[in-house]
């Protein structure tokens, strides 16, 4: 259904004017849901704007509304994309790797709203191996630029801190049902995978010490195929609400394993890690690739999530997928700790 807005105070007119680069007096538009959830709503607003000179200009803009909530260990994440609307982060982007351009933003006590460019390109399952390799390479270059500009970026108090992954993993204690099931006689994981996850937990302090010796970089922290667009001119990464300081390799661990078909985990590792390291090494001095604990980070980030899938899935297929994913992760190269 087409709607009309003509009040000059309406944020859509301000956003459309900023997007088009001209004052807008009126807009006829339609709103289509894109994705979101109970705490967020993302819509494509498309229509025709009437400019001050009488011309009528087509436009498409994304409106994202994020309600206030507290992510465990990261309470500021609900407003982070609003807070990152700043020149400091923009300076670290390049045409080859960037976030969507935000043209208007508003914030209240209980929600924030952003209006941003609509990104056209391949995403999700449409991404080709070449797209993914480029996403890894350009991520490395971006993080290298952020490392060089870290003094300015650290003035952005809205970014998450480097201990987020440790805190997130620390939730798996003997008080949790997942921890106890993994070590019980009821555990239906193959013995080698049960041992893999238990050993990961026992070695986690050593892994985090190793990560602490690596350069800190600005991480997206939700870098997976649905948040990556291969657009004309480069890679556009959306949904920066988890962004924060972290360790080299944290994002590439997600790209390799987050919602990836098990059969692709090994090929993704062999394709993406060298491209990512190449991009980083253009600007950062790194240890040998085998010293970066990618496999271990994957297990810290996704091991218990896959265990939950085995425990709680209501049909055999998701359980089999999770077991197959753990098997493939277990075959990845181990880092030197």
C-alpha cells in the first residue's frame, strides 16, 4: 500500500533528502519488511520523492529500528550502530570495504532508528568462492587500517572490549545443563567429539593467553554470509551492533563456520585464512599463520552452540549436521599454543 508523507519534520523526508542530495518536500512510498526480530525491525522504503524544484526522484532507503535490550556481557550493543555514526570509523573504511552509508539517525531512551542506503549485491548463499575470498582479504586490510588508526578509534567509547569472547565462553560452567550433559553418560556425541569439546574447555586459558599475544584489531563480531554483500566496487558489511576490539582471526573464524554447510568448513578454511592473513600483513606484522589459533577460536565460539543443536534439535537432520560440523572443525590445523 502506497503512503504519503509531507510534514517537513518527518525523518523520512530528511533521510530521503540526505540520500538524494536535494531538499525533499513530499514522498510517496511503500514499506517492505526485510529482516529483524522481536527487538529489531528492518524495512525497505521505496518510492518517489518530490524535490523543492518540482522534480520527482525515485529512491530506496533502509530503515532500521533497534529496541533497547541488553546483550549479556555487552549492554551497549543495542545503540552501537547509532554511536558508530562518526567520522573516526568512516576514515577506516575504503571503497573496497565499508558499512552502508547512514544518512539520518535518531535515538531515544528505548530505541534508535537509522536510515541508510540500500545495498545491492550478492549475499548469503549467493556469494561465490571468489566473493568470500575477497571478503576475507578486504576484512584483513580493514583491520590493518584500524590497527594503524587505533589511537583515534579507541576514543569511540561505544566499541566492545577485547574480553568479550572470553566472557562469552565463560558462561559454560558446571552450573549449565550443556556442561553437565557433555561430561555425562547420556552424551550422544561420538567419543572423539566429546573429547574435543572437553579438551577445548580445559585448554581455553592457554588459548586466551595465546590470543592475548596477537595484535588487537577492530572486529565486526557477526561476520557471516548474511551480513556480507559483494557489491559493485567492493564488500559492504552490515549489522555492526556487535563491533568491538578483539583478536586477529576472530571474524574469520565466524566466516568459516557460522551457519556453514559442514562439507564447506575445510575448503573455507583453506581459501579464507590465507586471503585474510595476506590482507593483514600488508599493514601488520604477524606471526606464522599456524600460530594464529583459528581452529581453537571456532571451537570457543561455536562448539557449545553445536552441542546445543545436538541436544535440543527435534529432528535427526540438525543433529547430524551439527555432528558433521564438529567433525570437520576437529580436522582443521591446530595452532601452536
